[in-house]
C-alpha cells in the first residue's frame, strides 16, 4: 500500500502551519520551520508560499468560506477549517491547476486525521469554484473581511492615516520584495547591480536611497554574488535610513555609537559601513538574536569595530561604562505594523491591548538612554510601526519632558534625496514611511539632538 503523495503531504503541512498560528499562537516563521522539517526539501518553498499566502488573506477568506458552508464554521474541526483556508487560498492564487489543488487538499483531510471531512472539503472547494464572487461579496460586509485586517487595526490605521489607510491595507496584503543594501564601503551600487545581472539576477537600483537595490524575484541569499564576503546585506530600503539621518562625523574624527536594540545587526553593520571612523556598542537583551549580530559583523568584516553586549538597554547600570555616546540608535521593539507584508501573522497574533505595552517599553528605553547621549550628540529613534502612538505621539511627549532634547528630523531628512517618500504629520515630530510607498516597508523615524550646554530655543 502506498502512502499519501508529496502534494497531499504538502497541503496537510500547510494546514498544520496555519493551525500553529491560529490555534497555538506561534509565529508563522517558526510554524513553517517546524512543519517543514517533515517535508521533502524541494517542497519547503511551496509550503512557505501557501502558508504565508493563506495567513495573509485569512481574515478575508474566512468569512467568505463561512458564507458558503452549510455547517457552522465555528463548530467545524480546526484542522478542517485550516485545510479549507489553504485550499481556497490556492484556488484564488492560481499558481497550481485547480483540479490538482482540490484533489490534494481533499486527500490531505485524511492525513490530518479527518477522513470523514474529505467529502465536505471536496464539496466546499467545488462550491467555491462556482460561487467565489458571491462569497467574497459576503466578506466585503465587514471591514475585517474587506481588508483582511482585524477590525481593531482597520480602525486604528484609519484613525491614524485617514484617506491613506486603504493603500496601507493593500500594501500589507501584498508579497514583500527582497531589498539589498549594497556595502558602499566596498563597492559601488552600479558595480554591484552589474554583478547581479551578470549572475542572471534581475535587479534595479532603488530610486532615492544610494545603497538600496531591489531584486525582481526573491533569491536565496547564498546565491547572491559576494554575499558571503559582505558585499551586500538583506535589508528593506525603509530600514536603510539610519546613517543618512544622523550627522556624519568630520573625516577621521572618532564617533562612538550606541545601537541599543541591535539584533540581528542590520543597522549596526550599516552604520559601520557608512562611518569609517565609528565604533559601535551593539546591545540586545536576547542572547540568541545577539549571536546573529556577531555573525553579520563577521561576514561584513566589521567585528573588530563593534562590542556586542547582551543586556537590557533600559538598565544602563548593568552594562554602561560611563562614557557618553556621540550617536544613539534606538530601534525599538514595536507592533511591527509597518512590516505586515513580511510578517502577515501580526494581523492574527497582535491584540489591541499590546500597543500600550509596546509604548511603555519604548518610553522606558528612551528615558533610560537619553542621559547617555553627549551634549551636541544625536539620538535616532526608529520603529517598524506606522502607528502614531509608537512614533510621533510618544516623541512629542518626550520632547515636552526633556528640555535638552531638540527635534531635528526635518534638517536631517534634507540629506535624503528629493524623491524620498516620507510623510510628515503637522504637529507631530518625526517622519513616517508608509508601507508600499516605493515598494518599501513602513517605518517611523525621529532625530533628537542633545542641545549643547548654553544653547537655547531662540531662533531655532
Ligand atoms: C526592531 S528589532 C531591532 C532590529 C535591528 N536594529 C536591526 O536593524 O537589525 C528590536 C530588537 O530589540 C531587542 N530588545 C527588546 N527589548 C530590549 C531591551 N529592553 N534591551 C535591549 N534590546 C531589546 C529585541 O530582542 C530585538 O532584537
């Protein structure tokens, strides 16, 4: 007797990965890694595509499928629900012929220990093929179904961004491209793009940021020319602003930088590439993630200019040697609402009450680190959130409490080229990049200068 074929095992694994997220609260990345171990290596990319695509559209597909089901959706066994979601996602995605999707998904019900549900899965998938338009029309009735975002986040993004919210939802629901940061200390962007093209990898230079390159199709990094030697790093263009927003040192003048929430070291490496006279203290409170700072710096050949420490940035007494920093980068832990296209599970795992917790941590870190900044120095606050609570509102409160801090984001952003897709909200400090603009992630930045002793507000 032969066992289930590979395509059936793939569909069962995809449903399991979705279940890990929806019913066990695991991240999608860890879920795919976990269930992918049981699959043939050649099927893991397909697993990733189906699981990520399903989770990305889950809040839209769920009410649509439920509207066609002749059983109570909430009483349907969880593995069957997950299987129907992956099957319908695949029918909508159209990457695989529909008959193959239906056959394998129905068979997968048996692999998932739900043999009695096979006929039901078959009937519902076939009904979807006939009545998808009606079903999607039913999903349109609620904001969550229309935009594939939880209602609380729809409301929050609409409050924060009004007319721009629909473009944020659309960008969050799209697949993310792969962006690279070219190591401009070692090569030019033109030369590196030429190397990519010579290796058969289609790529274009980003419009407005000198280090950014966008690949036409995501690639395994090991296949990128010079990756192992540090010619490039994987980093979304929106995450590549740090060295442009900070005032560079005069040539040869040492610059002492604190990268306070540094792992996996994307910004640490970029700062060291950009500022030849800089040294960095790279801090993270997660020892496993901090290992990746070491790995990334070793690959870039920059380990000798950084000191990596595992500690709570909010408790300087545990790790600070008492020497002030010329620049501080505080890339805070946050809701991740700017990077939903890369982590669609955020839409299912995040709770509205989480936001206040993130804000409390962000305020704690900012308050603890400000005294470590030298007079005349600059602190760059960064988050991959597009919520105003985690960006401008928080910075505005901080500025009101801290008279030595002056907001200089506007002057700093004049170093960016004219086409930078930054949004500035009147009355709020900082700038925001909205997800999807120039095909980038969403990010928030604010630059705060420590007024040198004796400086005043007058004339500023
Ligand atoms: C947004 S990620 C940083 C990304 C990083 N800057 C980069 O560009 O690659 C936030 C990091 O903050 C770390 N973190 C969270 N709370 C922290 C704390 N209290 N002290 C230090 N690091 C913390 C997390 O472990 C996580 O690695």
